[in-house]
């Protein structure tokens, strides 16, 4: 699991990629898989897309997708939302 928040420079999704925390955008990404988050971030970054937040939520044993949706819906830095799910 990981969190990426460029506004604060916090990056546990792909901490080994330099410069990724320098620019933020207005798209939030939530995915069950950390691997998916990592690869979507890297491909998007190469194509010029920047994220406001990226959240890898794992098995949702404590917080659920709905919790994150409520948070991101009230986040002034987020105007678009991308959910990747195998459901």
C-alpha cells in the first residue's frame, strides 16, 4: 500500500523515482493494487498527467473506497477521479 501527495512531497508509492513529487495536478487515483498505482503513475507521468493524490487501498480492512471517495470529493486540489478495480 502506498500514498502519493505531491503537495506535501509524501511518496510511498514510487519513492525511488526522483522528481515525481515536484509537480501536482488535479486528478486523484485510487486502486486496490500498489503495483497498478505505480505503473499508472509512471505511464501517466510520462504523458504529462499529474496527480493530486494517489492511494493504494489494499484489502480495505479499515478504510474503504467510500471513505476515500468522500475525502477526495471534498479535496479542493482534486477535480477528477480515477478508480481502478478488478470488480
